[in-house]
């Protein structure tokens, strides 16, 4: 099941990739400094016992990874910043 997060502007700081729903981060597929493209899987989120792919909504370089494996996140919570 693939879920696409909606881009959220972060001013000049870059684009926020957000969790499409509340859940637990099972895996983070990128690191700071990695180049990403629109549609690239950046994290795996478990919600309601289903694994959901979180994809990048912007192309650029990963500036920040705001979550760790095993961390719970809320709906629309920023998980990665791409600039």
C-alpha cells in the first residue's frame, strides 16, 4: 500500500515530507546529504498493521531526518526536510 504525503512549504528551509497518517516508523530509507527524487520511497510507516511507503514530494538533497526507527509519529507530522 503506497501513501503519498502532501508537500508542505517550510519557507526557504526546504520542503517537509510528512507522515500521511499516524503510526510507527519501521525504516528510514535516506540519510542527510542523500539526493532524492519525487516519488522516491524515503520511509516505511506502519499504521493499522499495514506497512505504508512514504514517498518524497520534492526533489533535492535531504537536509534533515526528523525521525528514528521505532518512533511514533502523528498525522501530517514532518519526518524529513528536503532542500
